[in-house]
C-alpha cells in the first residue's frame, strides 16, 4: 500500500527569518492524521534567511538528522561541537540524556535550505553524540544512516536506515524491503515514479506491505528513502 503526502498539503510556518513546511504535526501545526510514520516523527523543509537561525535550545531522547540542500549551517552544541555543514552534508545528532544546540545561517547573502528530520530512538538515555559526513552524489542509492554503521554510514539508535537517491532522467533503481518493514520516500528535487505512483518535488510517500521499491526518474531526481521498522 502506498499513500502520497502532497507537498502543498504540508503544514506551514512563516516567522520572517524562517519559512518551514511540516510533513508531520510540529509546533503550532497540528493534524491528528499526520503524527509521523513508524518511528519517523518529523520532516521539516526549512529555509533560513541570511544571518538568522535557531537560538540555543534543547532536545533529549531523539535522533535528529539535518541534510543541507543549499547554503551552510553553523552548528554549536553543549557537547563542545562547533561545526560548519555545507550543501550535501548530513548531520546526525543523538540527543540522549539531553543536549543544547544552535543552528545559524552564517552567510550575509545566501539563504540556507535544509531538511530537519527526527527519528524516535529504540532506547532512551545514553550519552549525546554527534556525527557529520558528505556522501557525495553517486548515482542510485547510497546508505547514509544505519544502526550498525554499514558502508561507512552514520550510526543511529534505531533499527532504521536512510538512503540518498540520485537519478538522472530515465534512470531507475530498486530497494528490497524485509518482511514487515515500512518505507518513506521524500522527494527533494525532480519527478519520480515510486511503485507506479508519481511524485513531484516536496511530495512524500508512505509505503506499507511492500517487499520491493522501484524508482524511475521522469526528471533528474534527488530524494531520501527511509527503511523503517
């Protein structure tokens, strides 16, 4: 079964310095039918104005992934990490027992665009952690996040895997799912057919009861693919 979450149906927030689109309920946007999918709790599509950002705030017991689409993030946290993330990089922050952090757009003229993703951990507590990596733009599926760090991926505290998908026009790819697994596909750019259903940029697709995912690019594609419990 496949269910499409259209881009223009997402929740929206506009704070002037921040324009955000929420796939699932978040902040002041609440929809009881959109509370997450499996252990995937948040996908926020954020655009941050030059010189602006999120002041220091706290999280705990959440796996938080940031994927930079355009521009750069200046990150600082209470564990002593102070990093810059450029376009194409992934960051995984395990909040554990609690962590404070800030995220800013350090540019004077360029906007920052990134996806903020929250996945519920399979164990609470533990020491906070920080990981960051650029996985390049290899065509097809590249494993980005996994519970065991396979293929050089970032390690998450959940039985979940995240792949980045790059396809040129007319190219195809596929992914096998183990019995009982679910999948979410978030299309960042392009036009993509997933198991016979067409997605436009910003659309998401929830898949349950499927053993195989097939991807076909109608237009050049950048997407994220989640393999979930």
